[in-house]
C-alpha cells in the first residue's frame, strides 16, 4: 500500500503537493479530489461548472481543512488556463501536477457512426483533445520554468482496443467513434510529449480506465462483466490508488506510460 510505504519515511503520499484536477466536479473528478486531499495533497477542483466545483471543495474541506479549493476553468481557452496558473502560483508558490480529467462534449456526442455530422466530430475532437493539448502546453511551460512537474492524462481502454460492441446489445448505449479517436489520440500525444520534454523534470503519463458504474442498464453491466476477472465495472474509487501512484514520488521514474485499470477487460 502507498500509505504504508510513505508512513515508514514519515511522509504522506502526496506531501503537500498542489494538484489541479480538471473536471473536478464530475463523477471521477470529485473522487480524485477527495483522494488527493485525504492523502496529504491540496486538491484544486477545477471545472467549468464553478457551482459544482465549489460544492465539491466545501465537502472536502469539512473532512480535510485547507486541502481543497474550487476554481473555474475552461480547458479550451488559454486565458482561463493561464489565469488559473498565475493565481495558484501567487497563492501557493508552486503547482506540482495537473490531471487532465475534464470530459467536454457537445450535445450530439455519442451518436451512431452513420449519424455523426462532420462538424460535430470536429467540435468534439477540438474540445477534448484540443483542451488536453492546451492544458498540457501551458502547464508544461510553467513546469519547465519552475523546475518540473507532473501531468496525468485520462485516457481509456477504448483508446487501446477496439470496442466490444456486443455488450451494448439491447440498450440505447454505444461506444462512439469520437471517443475512440479522442482517447487513442491522447495516449500517443502523451508519449510524444514525454519524449519531447525529457530532461526538463516533467513526467507525463496516461491512466486508462475500464467502464465506471454510472447507472448503466443491468444487461450491459452483466455483459461487460463476462470480459473481466471478477469485479467487472469499476467504482470511481477503484481508480484513485492508481492515480495517487502516478501523482506521488513512488512513480518518480515513470513517464510516457499508459497505466490500464480495467479488471482484465482488455485481455
């Protein structure tokens, strides 16, 4: 366990690291923010939805005072990103890591391949891959200037393997082509930058999760589980220990990697 290893050295897992989690008010984001605060970091709950981010930060602060702060962030706008960087550096004097976890998409995201409009495909690619690009670009400039940092990009098992379309039978769900293009692109984008930024003290890795429980139909959950080792669909908490590993100094020599957490779904 990470906690045991660090307690022997008199440290917390994150040791007061200031960590920005984009999409921090969402399903995964709020679990990530809670985990960061619980393990000795300062969680910056960064979200376009400031009301949601403020609620998440307030909840965390009840249990872990001075360990969370809400921030409004639009990952597709450079001014918004740099405004947050300047504010955090001014307040804390440091930023240690950013987790690209936001999941921007337009109202038509997730249609069947034949029904997707070109403009919608491009908009979704621009918001998601483009947003991760912009956050990574601006934070890496900051990290290069101030001695290094850590970037974790949320990818997916469907950036690694082709969709298992059979598990969607009998439901209104599908795995969209935009999602496959986005998440596979993020994985290679991260490898590219890990190589490009070598020698600057910046680590970049991906975390690829299997399916996460979010009120999916029972038939889908059962069909999904047949491809797994036993548990099947993940809870948001299942991803937290792996994220903590990538954010902590326990992974100091890990860069350019894609850590898959999926209960064997991709095997």
